C-alpha cells in the first residue's frame, strides 16, 4: 500500500475488533407482536408521549424484528467482526418472570444468532438495555432489590438458550444514564424523580444484579461456554474548568468518582468510593435523615461484587468542564446527587457541537477516559462498546466522519502511546433508531432509515462508506487529530 499522499496514516493492531451497536427497544418495533409483553418504555411512551420530543414511540421503530435479514446483510457488507445488540427481556418473559416463556421470541434471537454465525460475525450481547418488563417496573423497578432475583432467572435462561453462540456478554447497559435520567429526573422511563435517593438506590440494585448475573455465569455456564461477562459503563470525561486551580482539579476527580467510580470502585476495588460515602453520609446527617441516603453494602455483598468484570465495557460520547460550587456542609436545602458532589458542569465554547443538546465533539476525552479507567482499576482489558454522533438525518454526514475519525485516532494513541489494552470499538449506531426522549429527531445511524416510508427504507450514509473502508484497510489518517 502506498501511503505517500495521505499524510500520516496509522494502523490498528491485527486483532483489534471493529463493530457496530444497536439495542432492542430502539430498533425492533413489533412491540406487542408474537407474544411480547409490555416494557417500561412501551408504558412510558404510551402514557407520557409529551415527554418525547416528537411525541413518538418505538412501537414500530426500524421494524428489525421483521427485517433482521436486511439489517444483517449490511453487517456482512461492512465486514464487521462483531455486532452488539440486546435481548428484550419482555420478549422472552412477557410478564418478567420465568413461569411463562415466549418461545416465538426465543426463536427470533436464535434465528439472528444463526445468521450472524453463517457470516462469521461475533455477537456481543447486552442482556438488558433499558426495556424492563412493565410488571417489574410496577414493583419499583431498579429501586427494588427483589429485582436481583428476577434478573437472575432471566439471565440464566438466556445463558441456557443462547450461550452456545455468545463469547461476550454484557449484563446491563449504562446504569449511570438511567439512574440519572430515569430515577433522578422525569426524562427517561420510568420517570421517577426520587431526588437524592434514586441515583444511589438504582446503582445499588444494578450492582447487585450484575454481580448475581456474573456469578451465575461463572458457576453454571463458564466451563462449557467459555465466555466473558461485563457491565457496560459510560461517563462523560470531566475536565477541570481551570486546570491550575487545585479546587477545580479536585471537583473534576470527585465528579468522576460519583459517576464512573460509583460502579468501577465496587467492581474492582470493593465498596463505594470513599468520597461518595463521606459526602452523602455527611450531608444526610446534616439534613436530619435517620440513615444515610447512600445504601450500605454488607461485607458479604462487597466481596460478592468485587472482581465481577471480565473486561471493561466502556461507552464514551462527550466531555464536560467542572468547577466547584459549595462546601458539602453548606447548601443543605436541596437534596440531590449534584449537591452531594458540590460541582457544576459546563462546556468549552471551542468544542464543536452536534445537533443533540448534550453531545459535543471532544475526541481527546476518550483517550483521557481510557487512561483514567486504566489507572484506577489496574489496566483492565477495555472494549469500547458505544461511540457516535447525532445529526439531523444528513446523508453526507461529514461531521459524523470527523467525530469518528477523531475518536478512533485517540483510541489508537491510547493503545500505541499510553500502552493501554483496548480490544475493540463499536460504533453507535448501525442505523437511525428511536433515540429515547429525542424520539426520531436525532439520528445516530451510519445507515439512514426513512421512518415515513412503508418499507422503512434503509440508505447508507457517507460515514458508512468511510467506516467500511476503515475496516478494510485497518488504517486511519490522524494528521488533523492531535
Ligand atoms: C447511550 N450522555 O445513551 C445509550 O446506550 C444508547 O441507547 C443511546 O441511543 C446512545 O447513547 C445515544 O444517546 C447515552 O448524556 C445517553 O452523556 C446520554 C449520554 C450518554 C449516553
């Protein structure tokens, strides 16, 4: 190959995995077809349409339940090594419990697994991507520790039925996002704004559920199936607003511990991060609570959770600037996790925006995040399982290409210069889909979907061709992405 006129060209390691990602509720549609039960997102969008930008829902979405063959043909054409997708819990157990199995749903996923296998595409499978069976949401959802038992029954069934096809399992997708948006705000399902409590109870139940799912796999399936199990974590990179001000540096570190550390610390080091215990316990006491708003792990639970991540599944989209706002012994009237951190977030005006309100293009933040995770948790194997960019349905999506190019260059730098172990990268997303509270307004796909057409016509974007080319050449031009 002749690199001459292309500036500096970097090559990915031979074993680096390229893939794309989706999730069940966002693409499948068929919300009540063939025996599927109601999920909390069905319930949420049907009952509170005004909470979704375009008052839409994912009753039909991309209709991938009926069109998966077409979707897999794109995966084949792209020549990805793997496809990350999720299994819909209420499609398997319509009421959330294992007393009634929906075999049509089971057979759907088996058909997908078989097709992927035929094309040599590795499935990377998320067991739960936010579509909780509604009967379990009625019990309090992720604030109720009983959910751990129901989740255990569901994952055991999935390991039994699908385990022969799967080497990479993800138990839960981005609990940070849902514990903030769904249990400390009304933005995402279930919309329970349980200020100052929801954020921590939700994390507590997710961690216990993940650890149970991990141990079930290790104890009952690992010997025959030899797969790896992880929980998918995300966080924005947190940069001090003023790097030369020590209080800003501490505020950024504190924010990382309250978000990524809230999960990473119990998983790798045991128990909540010290700063989280200190701040929440102190403020709870000063606010007159009889017990801390932070639920406590028993020593058995600490041991049960520690060491349950075979690889670090990392999603990264964007960054924030952080500055301190108050001493945690002050400003006690408002009870919220934000006040427990004592910080405010902003953005750098030089960061290019996307069309999505929260998403700015900050590629070096991914490299910083990789390094932070590596340093905190003793160099785990990192698998980037989501990274992507929002626009308004442009086919010539050069801003997306620019975003992806930058993030992949910084991933390479983390591998080559910082000597971190990053084993692969999944682009979010294969195609446009239901973007939660943004409905269909924001598009993340490298394939456009025409949601107003009868056949939900799929059209490849410029970024699709760009990614296809990258996968083929395994090289990338990083000259403009220092
Ligand atoms: C992820 N943030 O959510 C989800 O896993 C996907 O289902 C979703 O479609 C995708 O990212 C794009 O939004 C996130 O505010 C939502 O930093 C919000 C943030 C990050 C991830």
